[in-house]
C-alpha cells in the first residue's frame, strides 16, 4: 500500500511539473541564448557547478541515515526539477515526502529539508550583503521575505525543545485518550528529529553553509556575467531572478537555467538507473515492504 501511494503521488506531481514546465517554455523567448553561444556556455557551467554543490550538501546532511549514494542521486535528480518548477516552493513538500519515505522517518525528512532551506537562505543573504551591496546594487525586495523565513526557522529551532517539554508534561498529566496518545507520538518523533538535526547542525552546519555560499556565488556570478553580456541592469535582473526562484515567476534567464538543469538531471537520472547497484536495489525493496 505504501509503495502504491508513493508511486501515485510521484506520478501526479511529475505530471503537474511537466505541464508547468511545458507551459513556461512555450511562452519564453530563448533567442538571447540561441544567438549567443557564450551565454549558453555560462548557463550550462553554472547549472553543473551549482547542482553538483547542492547535491553534495544535501548528501552530507543525510549522511547519518546511510542512504545509498546511487539511490540518493536518483532521488535528487527526480525531486530537484520539481522543486525548481512548482511555484511557492511547493516542491519542498515533495522533497520532504520522498526523502521521508526512503529514510523511513517523515519527521526527519521534514527536518532535513528545513535545515537545507535554512542554510541555503542564510548563504544567499550573506552573498547579497557582502558581495552585492558593496557593488552599489540595492537589496532586492524579496530579501525581506527571506529574512523573515530565517527568523521563523531560527525561532522554531530554538523554541522546539521547550515547547515539546511543556506539552509532554501537559499531556502526560491529563487523562489518557487516543488523541493524546497520537499527540505524544508526534511529539516523540519531533524530539527525535530535533536531536538528529541538532547533531547535524553541530557537526556539519559550517561546511553546509560554506557550500551554500559557494553555490550562490556561482549562481549570481553566472547571472551577472549574462547581464553584462546583454548590457542589462544587474539590480533589476537579480530582483526578478530571486523573485522568480521564490514564487515561480518565469523570466527568460531563470527558465533557461531550469531547462538546462532539468535536462542535465534527467540524463543523470537515466545513467544512475542503468548502473544501479545491488545495495540500492536492496534498500528500495526494503522500503517497499
């Protein structure tokens, strides 16, 4: 039953992703890429480097769960295009679902994706403040939304232990019921996920953060090079790019990055399927029990 539900969710989400990508591509003009091989080269190199760094970062964050690398890579190649294409970061919910399924712990899957999003956002703000502002460019308006996200995630991280402790005492002290048992189970899983994430934060946060900074420097650097070649305004292009990445806007450059990234990840996904190892097959069979 779990396997059937998982496959159905995957099929529906991937179909929606293909429809949205097709619709976006039909309404975009890619002449600036076709008529400028250097822009095309910049975008391809940017996509390869950025996805390589981000995949390694997420694998590092999931290292304690001993997910086979081939299986992890296939999931990354499948999930990342969804995360890029679905608006309002709805793809992150799909990431939580898929990694939670293969890890066997939904709470941990959610916690790791929240950590990954926090590190990525913190690195972006660092790049904007240290490298973009000194060049005389104004901070994009979307930056204030990102700051709010950082504050919210920081609040959850520091407040969660106290909240769990309080509600544990409150629920245990009252009369038992099915709903209270369910609530206590959820709290226990939250606490377990928090302990795991706390270990990851203590041991891997700095490295994950540095990798994220490098990825954003490459991504914004690629955008800056393209903007300079096309003689456009960097501040306006950066605001539009970040807004599109956050909320699903489809500017031509972002659509090009998404298209190149999707093709690259699809090819890599097919390669990993051809060379899947015994360990990965055993892990997938175990999850489908």
